[in-house]
């Protein structure tokens, strides 16, 4: 079992719709969770961090955490073409980031 | 406020050679981690430096070594380069002391090609 699992996609979403990205992790001791956005050929950019069960909203982005189910998700509302990128889920069980392979998201105009 | 800076941005080396990559952390950050990202994969943890010491290491051979300087900047050295070392090398900086709940920010990366 991989430490962090994501659906690799590609996930295609119409412009203006909600994009939903999912991630599961195996280490129950994990305390912090992050979503990074990576454009092709660029480095990862931190867009959300979440540490407690529940939802955390920042602009069009909402991160959801359920530690009992070992599940993290990212919702992007009012999707824009500029949201087209690979989204990496990262978990920090012991001071180092463990990444999933990423989900490639394409927003269709 | 300067973010994380890495140099060089691109590098081409020959198999068997040695390479040094450099990283300056974000202002106020004291911890530097290095990651290797192969095409189509997520970044893989190489090692982390704090207080000029290697604090953690991932599953990478001893050919990969590093250093952290008193100003918190860091170097990644790779000896005896293999074709499989071709990848994007990422430096991330963070601030220690937050019990793991600390955000890490990445530099622009160094694209290493081994031929």
C-alpha cells in the first residue's frame, strides 16, 4: 500500500464547475496535510494546509480532512482554466513531506 | 521578501560526473529539505538539514550528500551520476519548531539531465 494515494486522472471539469480532488494516506500518526499545485515544468506551489478534522476554506479552495477515514480532499469552486495543473497531496507524519503521485486536472472552457 | 532560490535552473552532466546544486531558503526559515521528482511522479524525499546537521534521510544511496551552512543555505551533491539521476531536484524550506505543522515552500527547482 502506498503511503499517499491519489487518482492520477486526468480529471476534466467544465469551467465554472466544482473540481473535487481526493487523497488517502496510510500513516495514522500523520498530523499535517497539504495540497500543492504544480504547473507543467514548474515547481510545486503550496495552496492549502489543514491540521484538524473538518473543512478549511480559502477563497475558491476548500480542504477537507477526515482522520478517522484517513482521507483528505480539495474542492475548487468556480473552476477557471488557470486551475489546470497537477495537484499534489502531501502528508507530514514525521517532519518530512510524503507526496502522492498527483492528479492532473484540466478545466474545459 | 525573497522566496526559496535554487541554482542553477538547468544542468547537463555526463554519466559518472559529480554535481552540486544550491539552495537559499526563504527569509526566516532554518530548515532545508531536498526532493527528487521524476517525470510523472510526486517529489521523493532525499534528506533534510537543520542546524547544519542531516536530520532525516530518505531512501537514497550515499552518492547523495548534502551540507547546510551557518546562513541556512544548503547544497546537494551527487557523485558518480547515473542516467537514472535525471530529474527535477527541488529544495523546500520551512521553519522548525512547529511540531510538524509547518508549511514548506519550494524553490523553482534544478532540472538535471545526465547523458
